[in-house]
C-alpha cells in the first residue's frame, strides 16, 4: 500500500479566505482492480497503513463495509478530528 500525503492540504483548508491558494498536485499510476482511498488526517492519523490494509483485506469486495469500518475504527481509537473519506475502485 502506498501513502501519499501533503501538508499543503491542511494549508489549503485553513487558508481558503486568502486570495492566493497553494496546492499540491501529484500524479500516480493505478491499475485495474486497485482501490484508491482519499482521506483526511482524521482517518490517517488514527489508523496505520497496516490497519487500513487489514480492513481492506477483510472487506475487499464491499465498499460500503470498508468505508463504515474505517470510520468506526478511527472513531474507536479516539476520533480526534473530523473524517472525510472517498473510496474509488479502478
């Protein structure tokens, strides 16, 4: 599993009122069958890559269950921040 993070995302959210917005754009190659997870630090700070990989393995064919379990697990571990989550199957 690969993790792509950027501190610029946090900057972007906190500086929307400014005239100039800096953002980070990355291009990654995905192949058929891969699952792309786009999430806020509310999820990624609560779960390790290994935790996320285990959840994906257990619920690999049910996107709703993956999303539900990721959210529940992050909240069970403290849920210190709001959580945004997008799952896309390629």
